[in-house]
């Protein structure tokens, strides 16, 4: 990946109007005191005075974090306008999806796999699960709020500095350091309508002054518990039926069960209709006039029950006046419990091809529950009244109520160790160290997940009553089919050695020319180990089978950066990094920046760079499995001639799914252009345009239907057998369609970030600070299979939920008066076009989402700080969307887009001591 010289020149000339830093305190250089400390800012390896930073970095201080009232990092990052709900996952995503309880973050809507998350400037081991085949995303909720000093959000690609994954930007969590004394904090919060209460305790202790005592040691520990919130606890999410919008997300697998004739002679009926007794059956105004429906909404968790424990320790020792040794160690443990509705069992759900019952009648590839007339529970009278006499076998659409609600616990552990030396040597600022970061995730099944090979024969024995209570012995046998224990465990780790050095090499007429150089060697390991029964797809409720992935690779990199003062007011910068990924190849990524400050009040800045994302270990090595296409597909090369309904026409073809070792890296080009205007020390206004073009996107294969519609373009994905002698002029019949991971498609996005801050230091009420930041998208287009592009702004992400809002803003007003501190904040997102309703196909507009928060803080008692706050002070419900219940199990709202808790009141007490 190399930029051509003419391309670079053509883009660098207009880039003189570059990008600004969103945090006004780090933008324009004002009069500075003596002995300024040079520090390293996210996005650069060159140490510099903070006011000289050359990249668009938003800094969220510890005080600002506290004023948001966030209970965890997931909630904190929702106040960042560049973070989109599309492409990330909330902890509640685990309801109905195998995400392991991860909470991941997406900058620019480019998903969490293209957003690099750092801790103290170093990588964090991936969580190991999230999106399909995701071994890249980081669980941000593994980082305890109590240990964070600040968050730096780089809203620009940074592969030239950090390597893979930093396509959309970087979020760097800086933990507390050099702390002395002690601090104890207690927090309690609860919702006005009940559910989702939060309790948190944290303690911090530190001792030693590095300059005087030659050491500093610090410990931070925290414990947090969060109570669950269910759909039944909120009116907007308690049902999946919305008559006004023509939407019904209920299921036809009920208890008492629905049935239909296996020979197709009649459709759906239910013996209990029209009563349809709950909790596993209801009457729908839209569907199944003779049957019942099941509404899972009341049983689904909107907020999972969780418990988070973390310990962080740091130690620094001054080896001499110029060098120090450092050590950081941490351990985080999160336990999250999730409960949803019982599993459905019927012919509507496929068995994996490697399942032992796949080719056995009456299953034949699906989870068939067949009720014969010989069963004492066969509804003979009702069937005869329908048919006039015949009693065909019945296909039963059953909800496994006797087996209980699905109940899982995800336990994640994240040990981390970093140590090294840093300081000054021979005029160079140097830092060399070792990092070990690990993530371990275990999913434990507590209840409600029966073994298909055990329960299906029992259901088909005729001894189970699908319409009511069975014999106690039979119900005990049904319960005995439940799987209990560890469904899977994941271990992901990073071992890294890195060294870097920076220095002002020489003084030029306009200032000092500075450079930085570094090297990194990293070992990445990934293990996904499912239980043998999960590998065969035998456990109902997991939606298929998972196979073992056990892979590792070496990554080596060299990088360099230079900052050149062209004139007193103009600074040019360049960075380049070369990465070598074992099994993937090499990647060289450059970046160029310009910073021009013609006056003390105006700063113009621009950047141009490339980025990449190396295929993950799951992308490459997810075991290949065979499957089958949906029914009704035809081979256009043979069907018109052969008319063969078994091999060629209206049939199912074998597919090959999984990883692909021939994948190449995704690549991107990004540019920023902006200005910041600070006419006075108390007013700053910044506007920054951004643009990212991504290509060679890694996707989970091309759907067989698309492959078959364009054999000229996608025929290489089809494997055929020998030519049939009966049709010698035709190609052989299809034996397999390759749907493994593939590089396909482009994404083009552009928009504007803006930030304004006004300070009024002296008013009759006190000091007033107003902050307003936002992100406005002008374009977000993704390439279709046919090469055309489709817009995505203000549209629901049909895969994971969430949207890319046209506009997202965060407004805060703070008043400081003596020991009192008052804050009011507004979170605002633009409305969007809704999903079509499931019944009428209506596509309505979802209104804007506007939430107000307030907080008051008092510190007039020595060493004590009291905080009382309220989130969503007007108790606004999330806006209704048809996507709720269609894209996610949570009905009535989008859990990626909105907070279901409603008004949340919290109290925080913090006591400090020396």
C-alpha cells in the first residue's frame, strides 16, 4: 500500500487547512509557564507539549467522566458523538445472540473490529466472541470506570502508528497514575420504575513521590453489581404486537402447541384457541386465526444481571534521574447472567448436517415433532372436525416450557501485565517494555437448553402432551434432556515486546525537527473450545454448531515518524509503519499531516493516510463446515435443460462455510480537513471534515442465491461433479457452493465533527462552562453485490441493530460556585427511517431521541465529595421501532440505539485521605 507521489502532492497542498483537536485545551498554544512537560498524545509517537498536538484527539477528563453519571464504560462512550450505535454491541445483545456478553464500541459506524481500543497506549486482548466469527473486538466493560484518569479518542485512522484495526480511529483509556493518599467511593443508583439498580464500591491507595522517594506504588480495586431489567418491567417493551404500526414479532411455536397437517391438508390450529393461556401463548390480532402465538417480549432481559470485579496495581521506581522502571498489573472479572424464553422445537428449525439425527426419519434435516393418531394426546375430535374424517400425522410447533427458560452465565476474566523502562538516554526519550494481555470467557448453561438427540425422540414417542401437562415421569424425562455445564470457553492473548525512541534531532530556523522510531514483535493466540455436544449442534437454542479454533500467529512491525517545522507557523508531519503478519503478508501504511497556525486565534490542520485491518484468526481459520442452502434454488446452467427436481431445479445445494486462508487485508484511505477558532481564551469553536474509503471488506461469504444469479461473476465459487453422459453439452451438477469468508465490497463515508466550548469565569452565579460537540454524516454508502452503492444514514442496521445517525450531539452546561457544582447535559440523536412492519409492510419515521441528565456535587466538607444525579430526568421512553423484535429479541425499541432504563437516580460518596 503506497501513495503515489503525485497523489500525495495533490492532496497535501489543499490539506494546509488541516484538522483540529476537539478538546479546546489542547489546540492553540497560549502563553505557557516554564518547564513544560513533553508528553505522548494518542496518535503520535513523538513527545511534545500538549498544546502542539497535531491530530484530532478528543480528551474526556476524569471530572467529565464523573459528570456523565455513567455506570460503566459502555454508557460513557455513548456520550461521544463519533461513536455510532451501528456496528457496536451492548451487553444486552446477549439476549438471543451468542455474544458472550461483550460490550464493544464502533467509531464512525465501521464496527468494533475496525476500532482500535488501547489501555495506557497498549493493545488489549480481544474478547474472543461478539459478531459472527469475531476474534477482534474488545469488551470495553472490562475496564473499570474507577481506574480511568482520562479517555483519549482519536477520530482519525492510525494504522501508520498502531498497525492493524485502527481504520476508524483509536480509543485510548489512560488509567490513574502517580497517585498518593487514599480514596474510597460508594455509589448506588436505581430506576424510578424499578429494575437495573447499580451498586459500586471502589478504593484507591497510593504512596511515594517519584522525584523525592524514587518510587510510587498505587492500587485500585472496585466491585460493581447491576440488577436485571426484563421486558415485562417496561410498557414499551412488554409486547411484540403493535396494532397501530402493523407489527407482530411473535412466534408460532407455543405452549399449548400449535399443529398443522403433515400432508399439508390444513394449516395452523391450536386446541386452546381462542383462549390461548399464558405465559407461552397469546392471541394475535394479525396471525393464526385458528391458532395461538408466543410473545417472548416479557421474558427477555433488557439489561442483564452482572457483577464486575477489578484490581489494578502500578509500581514505578526511579533507576536514576533520567530513567525509571515501571510495572502495571490488573485483573478484571465480569459475571453476567442472562435469561430469556424457552427454546422452540419444530420442523421450522434446521439441524446441522453433522448432527446424528440429520438423515434420520422423521427429522430429515429439521427438528421435527410429529404427533401420530396413535398418541393419547392426538386431538382427534378437533382434527376430524377440520378434515371431515381423516386423521393425518401432525407437525407440532412446540415451545419447550417444561425445560424452563434459557438461563446462561458468561464469566470473563482479563489478566494483564506490563513492565519495562522509560526515560531519557543520550538525548532520546525511550520506552521499552513487555505486555501480556489475556481474555478468558466461559459460557455456562444453567437451564433451558435441551439436547436435541435426547429430546426429539422423546417428543416423537407419543408420550409427551404438547397441549398441556404430561405424566410427571415424562416431564421429569424432558427435564433430564437439558444440557448443563460449560458450553464453550475462549482464550485470547497477546504477548508483545515493543521499543521506541523519539528526539529533537536538530534545530531548524523555524524550530526543532523531531523524529521517532520503534519496533514491535507480537504473538497473538486464539482458542475457541466448544463442548462436544455444541460441536455437533445438538444443543437447542444455540442456532447451530460451533467448532474448535486453535490458532496463533506472529506479528512484527517497524515504524517511524517525523515532525518538520517548515515555517514558524507551519509544521509538516509524516509517519509510516511496516507490519508483517504471519500467514497474511506485509502491509506498509503511511500518513501525512500539516498544521498551520497563521495567528494565535486560528489553527488550520489536515491529514491524509492509509489504514488496514489484517484478517483475524477467526476470519482465516474458522473451521470449514458443510451446510445446505434454503430450498427452492435452481442451477441456471442445467435446470432449463434437465428439469431435474432433485439435482438441478427448485432444490437445495450443499454449501461450504467458515474461514478462508487466502483472505487479504482490508485497506482504507482517510483524510481530514478542519479549523479551530479561538478568538479569546474563553471561547473555542472547531469544525473538522473527515472522509474514509474502505475496500476489500471481509464478509461472511456470498449468499448462494446471489451466486446462482450471476455465474459469470461468481461461478468460481461453484464446484461441479463429472459431466452427466445424458447431457454431455452441459457442465456437471453442482456438488458444492463456496460461502466461506471473502474480500468483497467497499464503504465510502464522509462527514463533519464540530465542537464548541464557552467559558464565563465570573458571573453572579459562578463560573459557567458550556460544551457542545457533534458529528454530522454527509455520506455513508456501502457497495452492493452488483457494484452499485446503497446509502446507510438514518437506516436500521438489519444485522445487529443500531443506526448511523445523520446527526448526533452532546451538550453540557456546568456551573461551579464555591463547593457546589451543577451540570445539565443533553444527548441527542436524529430520527431515522424504520424497518418495514412485519404485517403491513409500513415504513414509518422514528423520531429523534433526546435525553436530559442532571447532577449536583458538593465538596464543602473536608475530604468528602457528595454527588446526586439523575439520568433521563424526564423519564422518556425509547422511540418505538419495528426493528425491536425483528433484529433483536427486545421488542418495541432498539437496544443498540436507546437506553431502556428510564429515569435513573444515583448517589455517590467519595472520601479522600492522606
